């Protein structure tokens, strides 16, 4: 589904990603861990098409298509979803209008008719329940004045609305209380099928207890320095990053 | 711009006045005629404001007058039914409707309607005859004829306009809608006058819609005086939607008494050259004023809003928000002055002006002002000029919304913060819809006009 | 409680101006009034070359065609420009020991002001040019500076010794015809400081000019020019005081700064001219034009001012941000008390790409004074990605004073972001109570709160100055807090 080959990328002339290789197949869950500043969010940005990051070398294909040539919105419509580490506040734009526009653009891309207002509201209600998001939140402007945890829940709610093929969850667990963590993880699991895949970026084993990864990768200084099964996360939690830094 | 040109406009106007005084007076009422002589004397001294006038620093008013215009001193008999050529954009709205054509009140079917609860809507001429005591008390009581040449010019020439009177305790549940239409076969200068009186504890919503219906140059120079007495509440929404060859110079004066509430919302959706002056006086303790404004400009349009909120007594609040989007070669200006007079303690006054510049040729001038002479006050103002937020744009695109659509949504969100202040839901929705159309370029032809004039 | 506060306020604001003494020294003056002959006399007394005289005469002729600006939020009494003496210089006794010696009386004067002129007594790290009335009395540490190629001398001397630099830079930032007061200054300026930092040099000490008006009936018209060549740095300080007199005296200075590629100039002012007495009698009219140009790429100008003195202040230190990536900042605390009036602020003109600027203005008004911020941020068409942020706060102490904010934002570039915020408030009773509850007296609480309020600006001052400025704030507000 997703194939990343020798990916190099820089921000303002500083090389951040220094040769990433990764393959994600349908149905798989990959966890990416790594110290602060190692380039995890930058990788997510490259995959979703943030113009700030410049790809200098390598390739990314998604279901055989060259992702790097697509504008951000086409990648989204192709089915790549990012749960932002720092969701953006958009004053004046209501959640409902925002989601309606997004859902209908996705439908148009698949040559489907736009949803009627009532069908849309039905979908909205249904998905809200799935992620147990407070009803009032969708009546407000996008992320405006949301608490840290509410923003993260809102990201998962949007994921539920858009039903992506590949979800990238960038530290969706940070800022969540225990209950919310469970809710978010349940949401992710409920949305999981054999056809879609998930990349979970996290610092903590805790989330991986709920969303169990098939593979764990450690990103360090712009490279994936270690890949293994879910036990790697436990080992990491125990030994810390020094273990990686010391060249093991 | 030369001095001689200004002199010429001034002399021309004064001569026009002298030569037509009989016609002007005949077509108006004695209570309005009464003020003309002094006004023209004032105009003789003041003339048309120039860029040197700090208040008009960013709007070249003289150039507006450099074209030839017809002036009607009696309503032209136009043989059509307004309904045939003009459909209101807000059809679901059930309103008391008043029509003004080229500055003259159109019978609908009468020139003065008196509702059951005593509310009066009608022409200034007829109202002056019927309610002389109100005219003596309120007409020309606020307008600053001594400091603004355009206001003096209006007082000298204005013959008709709309009169709205909501008596003590009356609550007008249906909004009052005034539609100002401009339609002529030649370029036209119109100067009319409105008076709105809200007596104690009365309530009303007034919506003014301005449209141009023929492909000619129009200049409207309009003075509106609004009195909101103790405990009364008024929402005053003005929607300017004229074509690129039209100029609007508006001067709105409001005065609020104790515990009254006034909301003004000036929506400049379309127009060639717009200059709005809004003077709000908080004259009774506990008065609450809200001034909102939105200006959407493109091509070579120019919109300039001047507001002056005068906290004359203690314990009043004011809240002001003006937002603008400037596209293509458009220019815009905002000049908001807040004055807190000595002893106007416990005043709370907030003001904010935000602008989006979309192209390298668009320009904005903004000048918020605070003048404060009392210490126990909470006042703040803010102004920003910027562009569409990149982070927000990316966030939307990452959800699959195309760049153009995302920008439109963001602009719409930007404008909605003003539109959402409109209290009548159906009106709010219609205006949201019009703004949306405007942002998509669908209103750029004055779209309710079948003539496709520009 | 309120009454007690009023009393303390009165005490705090009622204190006397401590620099109000007069130095008894023989002064050489010329007759009152202004005409071409007076301009010629000034030029002659300074021993100036012909081109400088021409410069002055041209300025004078232009000035005669101009009118005093009236747009500021100030009430300026009519000034009789023919009633002012345009040149006054202390007559120094020829010294027995060395020609370099300063007259002991002058030395004593500056000692009293806390500005010792003997280098061994000075704070190391500060070089001073001391100006009394129309002339420079002494410039310290010149030799040390000269070793690095830094020129720091009086303007009169610079005109004689460095004519090429003066011809190149004088009036290059502030044109003679810029405004009424710059034309006047250009015609009659008597002295001031000149400073040139050569390429690649970081000036090792603070440079400072101390201005003192002493003679009566005179005006002070000084001229300062600072040029920072590529990759150089200098921090410059300016202080000023005047005796207490019942008459109003005019001070109309011009300061110009030119900053080349990658260079930086910090300019700090502690303005403490005599503000007049409690009833508004006397005091200095301070009409000053200060402007710097960030000519080169990555250049930087930083204005910091603490304005506590003068009866009337009219002053807008500005930056022309011409170079790409250039940066201008303006940090100001302006205090007005009693009958003082101030209309002050800054202009930031963005021309270069990525030019940035920041304005932080803190106004404090007490008594029956009026304090206005007036500022212009202008972004020209080519100034891609220009950024400005302005924060203007006003604090009102008492119900008879005024605080006003007049920002002008003019933006012609769609990639610019310009933001202005302003607030007006008074010291909250809850804040004072909180301090009282923690054991502070109301007076201390007010001092604390005001210093906190002004901290962002005070922090920008060089250390020794910051402490002085902090004290000054307290003194100038003595008696005003309630
Ligand atoms: N907009 C930016 N401008 C400059 N540098 C940036 C920018 N965004 C990221 N970087 C730099 O890129 C590097 C990688 O950042 P990134 O956000 O990808 O780290 P991360 O692995 O997600 O860290 P964290 O665990 O803290 O989220 C860091 O050194 C960061 O400072
Ligand atoms: Mg990250």
C-alpha cells in the first residue's frame, strides 16, 4: 500500500530525514517511536504534503501512485489521513461546514453524489457516537478553544468521518486522560479493517497496549535505526533511547 | 485635486442650490426647509472634504464629484412596477417593506403607514407634516453640519427619505426593511435623509438594502439620524450592494439614552466607492452599543469606514468589530475612534479591525484610535493586516478540501464573525449566503439586476 | 482606603525635580532672535567651513516658509522664535595645567549630575560627550576608542576634522526640509555628537552624550549622527537635564543613524528635562526628530526611551527598514504627570524584504497630564514577508489625566503581517490589596506594579541606566497614585 524508499527531506536547508525506508501493507499497524526532534512529525508532513518540507531524494508511492507529486488535498482524497500532533484552530469555520466540505470533496473524487443535508447529519451523529465525542464540540468552530484532549478526540472523529485507507496518528495519545485514551484507541480499533492500515507515532507503550502494532520502528536522527515486532516497544520503554544511541 | 477644482464643485453646488431653492422647498416640507439656509452657509465654508482633512485622509471625495450628475428635485414618474425588475434577495423574510427610489419614498400603497401598535413607517415629507413635534425635536439635531461639508450639503438638499417611529413600549416583531433603489437614464446624484426614533422601551429591527438598477453613475450622499431612548433596543443592519459605478457617502448618527441597546451592522458587499461615517453617542448611563462591519472589495473598489464612538457618560459599554477582505486592486480603510470623556468612569470599550489582503495590488489603511480621559475604564483596540493562514489552509487540504475551496471556507469563516452578530436567523442565513456568493464572485455582477449593467 | 491612597499618591508625585540647580558660570551669548546674521554668527563661532554655512542658510530660508505642525494631540502655546537666544556657551577659564582640562565649575556641575568627566572616576565601559548649552565641554576616552578606528567627538569638531563623512551622512536620513523643527535645527544647531564605527568593529564601551541646558532664555539645538559601517556594533546612551526656571525653553534636536550591512545600533534615551512645576509653569518643550535607516541587509536599530521630563514632548524615533532582513524596534516608557503633555511613538517604514519591526510602548499618565502614543507602520509594496507587532499600553493614575493611542497601519503587500494591540487600564485595587496583604505598603505596591508594567522596556536599557531609570520612574510619579 505505502512504499517509502530512501527518503531524504529538509526544512529550511536543514536535512531532517536522511534516508527512510518503510513499507506498509493493508491491515498492518506500524508504530514509529523515537526521541524528540528525530523527525517523526516531519515524516508525517512529507507523507501528507506540507510544503514547508522539501523532499530532496527518494520516492513515496501509495497504491502504486507517486504521492510526492500530489497536492495535499489529493493525498487526502486518495485515503491518507493525518491526525495532527498540533491540530489547527480555525475561527469562524464551523466543524459542521468543515466536515461537510471535506466529506463531499472525498465523495466527488470517487464520483459519488454529495450527501444530502440529512444524510450528512446522520453520518455525523453516527460517527460522533463511535468516538464518544461531546455533541457540543461539533457546533463550534474548528478546534477553537478546544482543550488539548478535545482536539485529539476531534482528530479521531474526523478520521471516522473520512474513512481513510492509511491513518497516521501523530502523538494522538499525548494530552489524553486515561478514559479518553481508551475511547480514542477503541475508535481506531473499531475503524480497523483488513483493507486499511495505521501508522502510530507515539512515545509511550501505553497506547500500544490498546492499539497493538505488528511492527515497531525506531526513528533516530532522520533514519529508521531499528525495526522489530511489538516487543521492541517494551524493550525501549525499559532501556530508554540511550540504548539506541549507544549503537546497539 | 487642484484647489480650483474643489472651488468649482463648491461653487457649482451653491449655485445649484440657489437656482433650485424653490423646487427643492416645494418638493419637501417646511420643517426640513427650515434648516437649508444655515446648512448651505456651512457648506460654503466647509466645501467638499479633501485629503488634508485627517478624517478623510484615505478617501478622495472630490474625485467623486468631478463627473456630471443629474439632480432630481421631484420624484421622476417611472412607469413600472418595482416588483417586476427587482426581487429582494431575502425573500423568506417577512418584513414591513418601504421602498425608496432615487431618494424619494415610493407609495406602498400609501406614503405613510401606521401599524396597530402605533409604529409609523413612511416618507419624511409626510411624516414632517403629520408629526411636526417629532421633527422639531429630532430632525437635524445630531447631524454635524458645522464640521462636515458633506453633511451640510445633505441638509441643504435633502427632500425626502424614510421616517421610522416606534412609540413608547411598542415592540415591532416583524423587521422593517427599507430598499433603496437607484435607477435612472442618466448619471445621478441623490441626497436623502432618514430619521429613526425609538421611544422608551420600544424594540425594532431595521434592515436597509441598497441597490443600483441601471448602468449609470450614481452618487448617494445620505444622512441618517437615529435616536434610541431609555431601555429601547434597535438593531440596524445596512447592506450595501451596488455596482462598480456607484458611490455611497453615508453619515449615520446615533444617540442612546439610559440602558438602551443598539446594534449596527454595516455590510458593504459590493460598490464602487463607499465611505461610511458612523457616529455613536452613548448619552445615558448603562447604554450598550455594538458596531459591526464587513467590507468585501475587489477590482478597483474602495471602501472606507470611519466610526466614532463617544462615551459621554459613565457605565456604558461598546463593542466594535470591523473586518475586510481586499482582492485584486481594491483599497480599503478603517478609522475607528473611541472617545471616553472625563468622568465617563466604568466604561468598557473594545474595538477590533482585521483585514485580509489577497493580492499584491490591494491596499489597506487602518487607524484605530483611543482617546481616554477617565481612569477607571477598560478599553482596548486591536488591528491586524494579514493573509489566509497557511497552517489552517494546510489542515483543510489535509482533510481533502481543495485549495480554492479551503480558501473560500476560511474567508467565509473570517466574515462569519461579523455576520453571526445579526440576531434574526433567517436574515443571518440569507446574508451568509450572499457573502458566500460574493466571495465566489457570483455577486460581482449586481446579481439581482436583470440588466447586467457592469 | 482610597483617601489614604490619594495621599500617598500626592506624596509620590509631589517630589521635587532634583536636577533643577543653576550653575553660576560666565556664559557667552549672542543677542536674542533669529535671522541670517545669527546663522552666520553661529557658523563663525564654530569656525565652520563655507559649505556648512551654506547648509545652514539653505535650511534657514526653507524654515521661514514653514509652519509649526499642529496635528499632534498637544496644546502648544505660541512660541516666539525671536525671543530665544540661539547660541550660549560657558566661558571656560584657561587652565594652568593643561589645555585639555575642563573648568572646575563645569566639572563640579557634571559631578553633581552624576557624570564625572575624569576618566579614572568614570564607570569603565562608558565614554561621555558632555554638552552644556550650545557646546561640547569634553569627550572622554577618545584615545582608547581611536585605537580601534572609532570616531567619537563633538559635532563641531567632526565638521572640521571629518568633512567627508559629515557631507556624506548629515541630513541623509532626516532631510533638512523634513519638518519645521528639523529645518530650524539644521539652521542653528550648535553642537552634538558624532560617532563612526568602522567595518567589523564592536564598540568596546557604551558611548554616551549628556546634554545640559544651563543658560536662561536659550534654546538647545543639538545634532547627533551615528554611522555604523558593515558588521559593526555600538550601544549609545543619551541623558539630559535642565535647571528649574519659570520660563519655557525650547529643545529641538535631530538624531540620525545610518546602519550598514549586518551592523547594529542600540540607542537608549533617558529624557529628564525639567518638566515644569506642579502648576504647569516652566519646563522644556522637547521637539525632537530621531530617525535611523537600516541601509544594509540584516541591519538592526533598536530605540529605547524612558521619557519622564519636559513640559511638552513631540518625538517619534523611527526606522526606515531598507535592507532585506533588517530589523527595527522601539521600546518606550513615557510618564506624564501634573501638566505635562507627551505625543510620542514611532514610525516603522518597511521597504526591504523580510524586514521586521516591533513596537512596545507603555504610557503612564498622572495628574492632569495628557499622554499619547502615535505610531505609523507602513509596508511598501516590495516588502515581502514584512512583519510588525505593536503593543501599546496605557496606565491611568487619577481621573483627570488622559491617555490616547493613535496608530496608523498602512499595508501595500499581501504577504505582510501587521498587528497592533492596545489596552488602557488603571492599577487595580485588587492588585494593591494583594500586595498589602503580603505586607507591602500601598506606595511600594504602586512602585512595584509600575516597574512591572514598564519592565519589558527597562530591561532593554544597559544595566547602569536601567537602575537609574527605575528610580526616575518612581520619582516622576511621586504623589500621583491612588
Ligand atoms: N517549521 C520548522 N522549522 C524549522 N525546523 C523545524 C520545523 N519543523 C521541524 N523542524 C525541525 O526538524 C526536526 C524534526 O522535527 P519533528 O517535528 O519531525 O520531530 P519529532 O520527531 O516529531 O519530535 P517530537 O517527538 O518532539 O514530536 C527538529 O530538529 C525540528 O526542530
Ligand atoms: Mg512530532
